[in-house]
C-alpha cells in the first residue's frame, strides 16, 4: 500500500488528510479486489436519466451496493431484475463523497439453472394471468401459404433446414429477417423482427407473410433465454400473422412456445407444419376427384332414370296432336253443315209463320161458329128425342131392368167360380199343404230341400214349422229307384 509520509507530529500516530485516506482506501480495495464475482439477490434496481443503473446485491446477512455505468450496459449480458439471484462480475471501488464502497458491475449472469427457471416460471405465471396464453387467441395455420416469413440467424443451419424442407414438400417463397438468437440485445431484435413482419401492409412492395416461423437450434438454458424474455413473448402474442415457434430441440420449452399459435419440436418440423406435402395434396385431390366423379355419375344415372320414368308417363304428343287435328277437321265440317241446316230450319220456321190476312181470320172464325151451331142443333135434337122416348120406356115397366140385372149377376157368379177353381185354398182344404223355405219362397221340388233346412208348412187352418231330414226323396209311385243292370 502506497501511503504518503505523514506531517510532523508531536505524537507517534500519523496524521492524514481526508482525501489522502479516501484515496489510500480506494487503491487498497481496487488492488486487493481488482476483479471479483459476487453472488446475491438483486434488489432496489433504479435507472437514472443519466443512463447509469444502481442496485444492491444481498444475501441472508449482508447487502452490497452496486452500479452499472452507462458505457457498460451494452456488454452487461443480462439486465438486472429485482428478486432474481444473479452473479455480478466487476471490481470493488469506493465513493469518497459518501465514504462508502460499491461494486462496479461489468457483467451479469443468472446464478445457475434454478434461478433461471424460477425467473421463467414467475414470468410465465404473470403473463398467463394476463391471458396471453389462452387458446382462444390462437390462430389457425393457413393450409397453403404463399409467403413464409422466418425469424432466425442467417448463418446457422436452421434456415438451411427450413429452406430444404419447404423446397422438398411444396416450394414457397421465403422471406428471412436475420436476427441474433442469443447474447446481449437478441431478445429486443427478435421482438422487433416479429413486430416488423406484422407491420407489413398487404399488397405493398414487400409481400406480407401468410405464416411466420421463429426458430433457433438447440442450446443450453442460458442460450435460449432470449426466447423467454417478456418483450419476445408479448410480440409473439400480439402478432396478427399465424406464428409457429421452433426453439431448441424437442425437449426444450420456452415461453414463446406458449404464446405462439403452434409449437414445433424442431425447425424442420416447423417447416412441415407451415407447408403441406405436394404429394399428399395431389393424392388427396385425386381421391376427392374420384369421389366427385363417382357422385356425379350416380347423380346423372339417378336423373336419367327419373327422366325415363317421366318419359314413360308422358303422353304421345304427336299422336295427340294428330287426334286433335282430326277432331278440329271434323268439327269444322260439322260446323259448316250445322250452320247450313240451322239456316234452312230457321227459313222453314219463318215460312210457316206467315201472317194470315184479316179476312181469312174472319172466315175461319165464322166457320168455327157455324160448326158450333150445328153441334148445338144436333145436341138439342137428341135431347128432344130422349124426351120423346122416356114416356115410352115408362110404359114398358121394370121388366127390362130386371133382365139386365139377372144377366149381370150370372156373369159375376161365373167369374167367381173360375176364381175359386184357380185358388190354392180349395186345394189346402182337400188335405194338401204349401211348403216354403226360410225366405218365404215356395218349394216345388224335393231335390231342392237341404238336410236340416227349416221349412214352413201352410195348411187350410194355419201355418206350422218343420225341419227337413237327411233321407233321400223317393220316386213317385212308391217304387224304389232301380239301379242299372249294366
């Protein structure tokens, strides 16, 4: 330690000026702790308008003030966050105006994977609570995009894998936005690239991508930290272009995977998700075309059958037209004849309706009167004749009238005897009977009677009922029916 000689003093204790002692302490600390690594939890982080950032590192027993100068921010690596355990690399220096020492930080890094994972989990929960990872925000990936936007490094193998896969499956135009995928400032450039693609207007000079791929190869958790930054996650969630994330290997998970519309395990798989295989599309189109042809053929056959059935039900139009033509010709001929006949009949009727001369009417009426006079004279003469004959009949007496009555009575009695001979009541009185069936019709043949048929027998003094037996009728004369000798 280089300490200037003290001034002469009557005592043995040396005497220092304040600035001399402060400078000596500063040189001692900077010489003894020229470069140190301090592990602790970041607290009280403040950034001033001058660009300098002040913070504190603490553990369970002590607290160390620290500062990050504006000139060192570009190389700091990771920005400090309150509540995160980090390792600060720098040198110990003093601030003489306040008589305190501080750590001048030149580099920051997370204190192991545990601290990184805790920070990532805390950020994930906070963004999930805001709804940035909701499934309702996810957009469908277009089936056949025209432009594929890619956010990745232009020098790595990722872009080559994406190009090769897209060219093999279905060649599409690729628009690359090169960005660093790790290191200081990588997160800000990735977020800016996503926002830049989203800000491209459709139909402009630069084509707007139909789908976006944010990709990076494998690496450690620290290497993938750029895709766990809040700025990148918010840019991915706010992007209006469907976004596919492909960061790291299949087992790696970053926060951008939760905010993206689809997650791919590798960049190659992301290209396969973005662009379909032409062979599969052609096979699907061929199958769909065959099915459409089959359906169209079935529809045509069905329509043809319906037309055939309708054709069978349709009338024979030429035959009907010919029949209608014949009917019109017949009606035309009949109409001509009927008009001539009607005119002839009307002429005859008009001819018969000749108006007679008044003189003829007077003569006809006079002849009728004369005929009535003649009839009246004849009736008067016959009446006078009856009057002359009545006294003569009176002189003859009732003999002629009695003779007439006897003649009429004899005729009546003859008719009564004939009626009595024709009536069946006289036959019933002699012991015969009238046989009738259940409907009241007279039965005149024994063969027409059925066994057990109800019968009505009418005698001279009344009716009675009987039932026919099943015996066969005998022949007239009482002789049994003789069979054939042959």
